[in-house]
């Protein structure tokens, strides 16, 4: 079984935009805030799916995803999810043999921008693009589920050094 | 839009069994205990589905159901739902022009037996079968979702008059 390792970073500046070769809009909401699995509805451009993911973090994290009709997903986001949808546009950028996914958040999570890279091994090296900021892989506040319930805009200001 | 009215009763005795013409086994579990919608996974004999139902009680209660692979549902019931599955065998019985669904609960909800009839209008009359017991339509403890979190076996004993 392939073990996927994802690392997540903040983004500094806009230089990545000229290299973006694809983009997609996401709107997603959650039916629960706790439990053994999160249940999410997501609209990806004009497609929609339900996703169930074990709350346990780890390589064997169970995940299930099913396509559903777009009108159903719109109704769920409008009236059945626990929070306002998390909305973002994802851009894809190639850099030195790796693909970066850059999520530009909207609404209550603007102006947050996050870049993610998927590696095949924990010790796999990659070249840091100039626009890459601080690593936030282990910061749970940046999980999309967390951003639904505690949007970026409401975070307390970071103390300045 | 058709408005469906369901009435639910306890069952006294076993006389209904000889009239049952069909049966199906159900195992179902829930991903959440509160929120704006319940999310349920259910195995019906060899088929499985995900169901999302608005928590609001009423005739316009939104409900969505999607078929999913049986092995997925088995894994979810075993490890991702919040409680042990609610298991029951449903029997169908015809009586004087109406169809009764009789749920015989198993495990932590045995020996509960509940009969349900679907009417097309609040004032539609029906003949009470001899085996019909007390009406429990408005008793939330008998909702399947409630039985998952507070199984029948754990209910406090009713005071005897």
C-alpha cells in the first residue's frame, strides 16, 4: 500500500501565480464536528461528492468518497451543514519535478493561502520555491475541517516578536 | 407533494408472524449524535446506503440516500460509527388494506418490537390488528437514531401502576 506523505506551508507573495497551469473551485461543509469520522460534502467546480474520513490521523486513515448529484450538494451546503461552507480556489503549480497544490481561501478564511506537496517517502527531498513560507503541516488550525469551525478571519492576532 | 404520515405502535404477542409475507435484515449506524442532519450508514440484506436526513421534524424534512458498496458499509459500521449498529429484522404484514412494517430489534435493543403504518392523510382510518399495542408515534426514545445512543435494554424500568 502506498503511504502518502503531505507537507503543508504558508505562501509568501504572488510569484507562484504565473506558473499555475490549472485551477478548480471548491466549496465544502461538514455534518459533524467530532466523532470517529468526519462527514463532508464538497462541490468541485460542477461535480459534487460526499466524503467520510476517519478522525484518526495516520497512514492507514480510512477514507470513502462517493459522487452525488450537484443539486443535492448545493442544498446540503445551504441548509444541512454545521457551518458556512469553506470556499477556496485550488491552483496547480509544477516546481522542479514536484506538483504543488495552492489553496487560496475565500470568505471567512481569506486572505489565507496554503501550499501542499505530496511526497512518496518521509525523507524525499524537494526544492523549495521562492514563494514558499513557514511549514504548517502539524498545525491543526489549518485543517479544512478546523477552518470551517474556526475560520482564519476569527483567529487571534499572532504576537509580534 | 405527497405528505406521508407515519404512526408507530408497540406490538403485543406473536400473532402477526403468521401473516408476514416478506422480511429483510437491517444493520445501521450513525456518524453524529447532533447537528442539523443525521448521517446514517445502513445495510439492508446485501445492499448498503448512506442516508442524510434533516434533524427538523416535519413534512418537508429533507432526506438524501445514496447506494454505496457493501464492504465500505461493513467497515463503517465496524469502526467509524459512534455506537454499535442498531440491528433489526423487518417483516411486512397486510391487514385490511394497509401494510404494516414490523421491526424486531436485536442485540442491545431486544426484545423491542415496533409496528409502523404509513397513512396518506392525518385523518385516514385503519383497522387495528389484534396484536397492536400502545401508540408510540411521538415518543422520541423509539427513533432508530435514539435507539443507537440509548438502547432499549438500558432504559429504566417503567413504573407499574
